[in-house]
């Protein structure tokens, strides 16, 4: 009679164990690392590296075979982060909220986009389409990883104009970058004869989609508030699940905007901002914020463990000197200079505040989403190189911006106040 096996080390059970362990880390690491010179993504990348070194089934991450899956996961993480950012802003329709981020969006972002496109073409010989795509995907400040330098939770007053500016910039710039991702896709799919499609691109992918995203975002945030808090009694309001409401505030604006052909990223951020504008109950808002932040932390942990596995399994390719040089120039030169230029003449903020706003254009999950979206929509000859360059830039950003963030935060408390 065969002896039954008591232990089951099947890949399924091992993966469940790993996922449970990573989720546990997502719950505990942020508190353990509070006020430390290291951020959670650095730990997750290190864990991913260890999993690769000691695991049997992680020889490589076949990114091009999983484009759609990666796109959908990163898409969800970004919209949750955008909801979180919108909920943090107490006065989203005040000029004080946008007085610095407006110039970062208007000047720093296009300059970063153009310079990143040029440098990738010059150093890596990217075709115009691939260069423009890289410029578009790498120019937005990431709403996910920039959360370490974002403004306070809803119940607390905004006390830092720099953190407020970084929050509002990260909230809106992902949607603004989308038209230029389409521009790169059109170059590949429709050809370099701009006269055949430039008008359609401008009026549909630039004007129409942005306008629809703005309208849907503002309307859905306001209507959701009315439905939940104006047509229910005080007793019933206390029974409403803040988790379910947070997901509704995230998914409804995004889905409606996308169905109508608009930019869902813009809609989600503005919906959360509109909701924050009309809902003044600090306890309600904190509950909404805390739930979205918990979801965000779980997915960030999972994503950056995978990035750690990818980094370890492709270490030789990712340490290519041209890739490293391009990424370093972008992080240490292009974005800081572009940000500084955008803030010239702003005499009401200190030199240190200008440096912080200029330097902390953090790259992250949003860049992965844009890349996967583009690779799923068109065939770029430099697909592998685009993946590698994006990965290197994000990893360097995680380390450079993450390690320096706590020092910057401490100095901001001395220089920065609304």
C-alpha cells in the first residue's frame, strides 16, 4: 500500500506562500521603514533578487509574452494611486494648489519628454517612434512611487506647498502624457507622413480625450458624493463600506471615461479631487484614503518583487553602459534642469524648494503601463531595448530618489510651508 504524501510543495502552493509573505511585508514594512533612509520598493526589489537566486522557476521574466497582463495590473495600480492622490488634496480647485505644478506640467514635462526622446535617439540609436515613446512614458512623475513625498492625508491640513505641488503634478501628468504615447503608436502604425493623421491625432487623442476625461471626472466625483451622502440618512451613512466606496470612486470614473473614449487617468484623479472638495468629513475621507493606500501597497510590493526578479535575471543586459548612461542623464540632469527652468522667476519659494520640485520627478509604475500599452498596440523594433531602458530608469529612480527622500523630507520641514 502506497504511503500518502504528507507535504505538497507544488508550484501553486509555493506561489500562494510567496504572495502571502509579500502581502504581509506590504502591511509591515512601511511602518518599519518610517523615517529610515530606505523605501519599501528597495526592499521588494531585493526580495525579488533573492527569489531569483534561490528559486528554481525564475530563469527569466518573459515581458513580451505577458504584455497584456502587465498592462492591466499596472493600469489598476495607477488608478488606485490617482484616487489616493486626489483624496489627499483638500482644495483641488484653488490656484494655491496648482501654482507650481502648473508650470511643471506646462514647461518641465514637455522639456523632459523632448530631451529624453533626443538622448535615447542619440545614445541608443532609437528610431523616432521609439524615442518619442520613451520620452512620453518616462516624463510623468509617478503617482505611485511619489507618495513618499506627497501631501498629508485628508484629515490633516496641507502644510507643505512643495508636497502639495508634487501631489497635484503626479495626479494629472499621467493623463497628459497619453496623447504623446499615441503619437509614437501612430508613427509606427500609420507611417511618418504626418499630414495623413496629425489632424485626427490632435483633435481626437489630444483635445477630445482630455476634455472627456476632465468632464467625466468632475461630474462622476460630484454625483457619487450626492448619491452616497445627500440621499442617505446619517444613520445609513455610517454603515456604508469605505472600501466599497473607494473602489467605486476608482473604477466608475475610469470605466465611464474609457467607454466614452476619454482618458480614464484624468477622470479618476479629478473624480477623487471633486469628491474631496465637497466631502469635508475628515473621518470619512481618511477611511477612503487608507483603503486605497492599502490596496496600492499590496500591488506595489508584488510588482517590485517581480521587477527584482527581472533585474536579477537580466543583470548583464541591464548593466549595459549606454542604458545606464541614458538613465542617469535623465534622472540627474534632464528632469532637474527642466524642472528648474519651469520654476524660474518664482520668488516666493526657496532655492531648496525649487530643487526638490525639480529633482523628484520619480519614475515608476505609470511608465511600465504606458510601455505595455504601446507594445500591445504596435510593433516597435526596439521593444526589448525599450523594456530594458525603462526598467533601468525605474530601478535607478527607486534607489536614488528613495534613499534621499527622508533627508529631503526633514529639510522640507525647515523651509517649506503654505
